[in-house]
């Protein structure tokens, strides 16, 4: 299990090479309908880091949104147990790469924001539970000129939900194809 988690975390390095993919987050669940983003079409329980990031994104604070999502991912990785020095080094390298990716992701989303216009809100396309402690949330993030699509996979660790990975695309079908 531990080896699988480390391998999965290392896969995030590959995901970082894909400019439309990212990874992981934390916190209790909020009802999407309690969000200041009011045009949610489906009532779904969305983990707090996703909602908090989306609210910052809608307000135009792209860097703040990326920081919330990345901090949650880093918290998830940091909580992974390591036994060997090699696993510890892999974990440290992954955390370093994720921290470095913040600027790139903020720029990428900033360009979308600029091209697609101001964010108007989001709608839940689908929420898929994976047992009691994991779920995938598919979202349409509506802008003035066009929508982008996001997929967040979350895992409950203790009392907090953390983002395990996330993926963004300008094409709806791509978020359903992402693993």
C-alpha cells in the first residue's frame, strides 16, 4: 500500500509535465449550495479545499486558488508514511516539484481567464463516490466566453478531505478520460 502511494505520488511528476493536469487537497466537506458561487446545478458535497479554491478563482485570485489546491496536495503527500531513505527522498523531490509548479499552473489558468473572460461560477456535472472515503467531482467552470472543465479526486484522511489529484481541460470529454 505504502509503495503504491509513493508510486502514485511519483506519477504526479508526470502529470506536472502535462499542462492540463495537476494533483491533490484537504478539509471538511461543505455543501456546494452554501458556496458564494450560486449557480450550482446539482447538490453535491464538495470538499472545502475545492470550494475555497473555486471561490478565489471566481474572485480573480488565481494564484490563491492554485495555492489552496497545491497546499492540500502537499499535505496529502506529507502525510504519506515512508520507511526507507529512498522513499523519503522521493517524497521530498515530489513536494519540491509541486511547489515549483505553482507559478506555471497560475500562469496557465491566468491565460484561460484572460481568453475566456471573468469566471461566472461553476456547476457540478457529476459526483462519483468511490466508497466512503474517496470521490471524484466533475465541474464546469463557466466564464464569460467559454467554459473550462475540472476533475478533482479527493480522499478523506482522518477528519479532512484532501485533493488526491485534479485535472483541467478546455474540452469536457478530457476530464472524463483522465485517470
